[in-house]
């Protein structure tokens, strides 16, 4: 059977930058095993499958897979899949510009601004739970990184569906120069039961406030080019650690340069600590996928 298939670069308006997500648009009759097989084949950080909603109020349902497992929610797949759905006209924004996505974590609200090449999408980050790492885990993390984390901000696990260990490094240069021990990091992730690690450090100059990198080797993703849920978790971490103004903040995060996929993430945190993540999307592949016997 031929199924509509797109690959969308997220957090960029230029093809071949940002973070690609594969979107399968006709997935109602696919089994979980078939979806995982497709995700393993695309070998992207995430592959999504668009289905009919099963919850009242949702415009569509989304299932999200890494090459090794299914995720309850993820950021760049949420934006890229919404872009693909809008581009095909299968779903239209509501009168107030909203879309409602159903995924394993529940309902996620998106906002659509503009059309065509100028379209920008944002989503509300699901409610987050943050737990500080114990001293022994911080010491293990520093061995993984071969460097110290910033002493004034204790690393933490931020759970937004995916569970990210968040750590602040001294500056953006420390983030860019980082060479973590990925085998040891995978063991660390499995021991803590987390999705992966996201680190950040401040820029002094340029259009971006911080540099971000995300690693998830236990999920089959050595480095995620530009991670929406990871950036959302960094925003939660900064809010909880008092690194952002208490009346809220808007900033741009840079991610992806270390893997040749330089992207920009628009982050907004309101006075209650609620986080919105947005950015541009561009379709790079538009065609069909033949899945005869899966």
C-alpha cells in the first residue's frame, strides 16, 4: 500500500538544516510493530504516524517513535507533523489559529501563525516535573562529560513525557566543545530511567541566548540535532533555578551546529513558568512510502 510520506526539517526555514522528522500520514491500520520497523528504517531521531483522533476535542492523533522505542511526546515531531498535516490540507486551523494534537501524554495545543513559507508553529509544553540529581549521580554525569557542571545550578531530571537530564555548563563554548562518552551515557540513562541528556550554556554575543545540545544514545540517537522537548525542559530548569526573570522571558536557543544542522528554537516562558516552544518548518521530501507486508 502506498502511504503519503513527508520529511520535514524543523526549527529552520532552510532545507537541510534544523531537525528532520519523517511523517507517515495514513497510519490508522498500521500495527505498533510496523511503526517501529519504519522508524528503525528511517533512522531519524523521530518518525511520526498520523491517525484519526480517539479523544473528543483533538484534531488528529500522533504516535512518535525513535529507532528503538515509542515516546509519549516530543517537540520537533509535534511541530513537523503539524506542518505536514497543514500542508496537505487534511486539517485546518481553528478560527483562533489553534490545533489540538492527541498523543500518548494527552492533548497538546499548538498555535499556527502565517501561511505557506512564512508559517510558524508553537506548542504549549506539557506540565513538567523536575527532580534534582543526587550527588553520586552528578559525579557520574561529570565522568560521562569529562568536565564539571556549573556548581551554582544543580542538574535535574525534567519530565515532560520524555525525561531529560538537564545540566548547565559554564558557557556556550563549553557546550560546543563537549565530547561525552556515549557508551557510558547510555548506561547512565538506563540506570536513571531517562530518555537522554540535554546541556546548555550562555552565549555572550549573537542572536541566540544559549547553546544547547541533546544526546540520547540509549534510544539509538547519539545526538539529536535540535530538540524541542529538550529545549522546553531547559526553559523549565532555568525558571526553577531562578535563571530567568520572574515576570517571564522570550529568548532564542541555538542547537545543531555540532552536527551540521544549525537550528533556532523560539522559547517563551510566562510569569507562571508556562513554556511555549516554536520555530519554522520546511518540507524536504514529499512523496509516498510503499509498505506492502508490514
